[in-house]
C-alpha cells in the first residue's frame, strides 16, 4: 500500500491548524458540513501511519460529500454562507457599531480568520479525493463534489443581499479585504437565524426559520387597495426607523388578510427601490397558543438592528382566556417601553377580539362584581389597542369578478370574458361564496382543468 508523502501530511496538518486557529468563526465548524470536513481530515491523518487500509476516512468523506450534495453548494460557497450567518463577537458588535469604532484587535481577528477560511475553501478537492483513495486503498478515487455551475449558486439563499455578497467572496482573491462589506451585511441582514431566513416562526420556545415561505406577492392581491397602501406605508415607517403602529386586519374570511401580511417581505414600500426583506424586515409567526411567550420574544429582538413584524393569524379569544393579557402588555407596554423595531400585525374575523355573550352584561344581582361593566369594557375595547385597524368587507360581485379576471390574466387563461364570468359566478354559488380565496381556488381548478383537456383532447 502506498503511504502518504511527508508533503501531503504537512498539508493536512496545516489545514487542521488553520481550522483550529479560528478566533471568532469557530461556529463555521459547528455546521454539518464543517463537522464532516474536520472528520475527513482527522481520519486521513489518524490512518496515515497504519500499515493496513482503513475505511474510516472513506466513511467520513461520504458524509461530507452527502452534506454538500444536500445543499447543492460548492465547498467554497458553503463556507461563505456560514461566514455570512455566523453569530460571533465581531458579527454581533458590527451590527451596532461602525467598523471604525470597533476594537482593532477584533477587526484583526476577523481578517485573520477569513484568511484561514479562504485557504481551506480553496483546497484542491481532487487532491483530497486522492488522499482518501490512498488511505482506503481504493482502485480509483471517490467522486469529487463540485456543486453548482457557479461558485455562489442562487439556491443557497432566497435573499438577494446574501447572494450578492457571496458573489463578492467568490470573485475576490483576498477574503480579508471584504471585512467592511461583511460588517455592513451584518448591520443590514443580521446573524444566525435572522440572516438565514426573513420568514420565521416561534416554535418550542425558540425562533426557527420557515423552510418554504408562502411566495404570495402583493401585486397578486387585488380588491382592497386602500388597505394595502395603508399597511405598506406603516411597514415603511417601521423599516425606516419611525414609530410604526400595531395593526389589526379584520373582516370576512377569504379576503386576503393573511396573504397581505405574508406578501410584505417581497413588497416595496412607498418611495423605496428594494423589497422590505432586503432592507432588514423579518416576519415572525406566533401562534395564539404561544402568546404568553410574547415578552420573551420581544426581549430577543430589542437589541438587534433588524425590524420585526410579529404576525398573529386568526386572532380571537374565548371569554375565559387570559392570553389576551400577554398581547395587551406588548401592545401597550409596561415599565419597559416597546422597542421601536417591533410591531404586531394580527388578523381576525371578529372586530371585537374577545367573545362576549349577553350574559356577560352586568345585572344588579348580589354576589356580582361591583364594577362588572368595567370588565366588559376592557374586553370590548381590546381591539382598540391596535393603533391601526384595517377592515376587509365581504367582496361584492364586481370585486370578486375583478379578482378572477386579474388572476386569470396572470395564469394565462384565455377563456372569453363572458364564459369566464359565468363560470366564476357558478363556482362562487356552489362553493364558498364570493371572496379572494374563492377566486384563487376557482382559477387553480380552471387552470388544471384546461391543462388536462389540452393534454388529453377528447
């Protein structure tokens, strides 16, 4: 069996030293791809003095290959994106402090780490495959993973700002020179989960990214123009750092309230040129069952530069529920003021969010609360604590048909207007009534029906 040359062993030891020498970006190695890569180096070195073939390095190489294949990224691109998302003292402080005011030692450490990571990223992977072949005594080297056709494939991130900086890393010859751009990226896009995704969910006591956010676009939603403009303007206030209002969107089911909120990430505000997402907006979905965690959520968001919408969908409370008190605290604040980078957007089918029965009305009976009317008023006025209330009345026939025509045009449906109108009205009568949701369901069904008829003509 051919042993690895002293030069190869020295190269492997240098790579291990560079990986261990990171002062700030050790989190890169906590990722699945980073851990798998370190195992590859360790197993090759561990078997280098053995007289018999060892398959451990082959198993480690397979794990590393599979991890990269799952992302679709090349090895340099994978490392770049770990750097862009890493939560460390430099990325944390760069969010709040100009680069020129940071500790020179901190900046120098960031530059040094980038030099080490660049050297590791530029490793000749064909040579690594050959080293595995030698140690495992294979007839041919294992396949080399090359990733996408470009070193910064678009699938690595749905955020154009992250892709743009990844392209800068791919094209520069010295990564450490990009420290100013990296600091600006951290200020705008954040770190950790905030950098990985603009759509988040509070789940199990922590923020997790939404893997496949709803792709709805604000231009897809028609029929409630002034409500859209009001919400876009308020969101623009938030992103620009002005005092934005909490918003209640209430009205008929299927009118597009939730879709409008979800479309904000890709929407462009008044007077702006970039979508809200690229300007630092993050949307966090909070279930009604988790409202008791709102104060903990807000505490995590108060000291970061991004702007956040806490999205509570289909909000209403039973008379004996106390969760509304947790929401009330966030809406009105306590001794600690509500941070200016956080607002609540809630949707509901009820104007009065807390159900009230006639029996709730106070009557002059013994053993009743003396000031029972005050309790009733607290329930009735809860929705008033939202600074902005947007109403979504039921769609009339003209509005419903306008939505249908708009969606049909987007879908490329070429039915005659009279036939489209007739079928849309029949659909609304037989199904869920006139609404934006019904219009969408009708167009989806019609599009599939026409496609099937074209594929299988009678």
